[in-house]
């Protein structure tokens, strides 16, 4: 567990932020009038998470393991999004 905290600190921080924001009830703003604003926010949050995971993975590994990239960089954020909904 400590190994993952050392290798992926930004990813874990982004995951914690996404969990907090998903459970947080935001106040009403003028942005609520924008059609599908919640979907746009979700795409930005989970797309950003994918980018951070890929960045940290590539920073710590010299070779590419396609299965790990698919699992960690694509399927894990989608699973997190499904679990939060």
C-alpha cells in the first residue's frame, strides 16, 4: 500500500478530490442553466484522473504494459465513476 502512495500520490489526491466532490452538495449557481453541465464536469474530472494516472505510470515505468494502462488508466476511472453514481 505504501508503494502505491509513493508511486501515485497525485492520482490518489485526485481520487480523494473526486470522491469528496461527488458526495458534496454544491450551491446553486448561474452555471446550473447550462445544459448537461454535470456531464461536462464528470468528463473533466474522470478524464483528468486518467491523464494523471497515465502521467504517473509513465514516470515510474520504462516499458509499457498495455494491460496495466488499460486497467489503471481507462477501466479504473470508469469503475470509480460507476461506483460514485
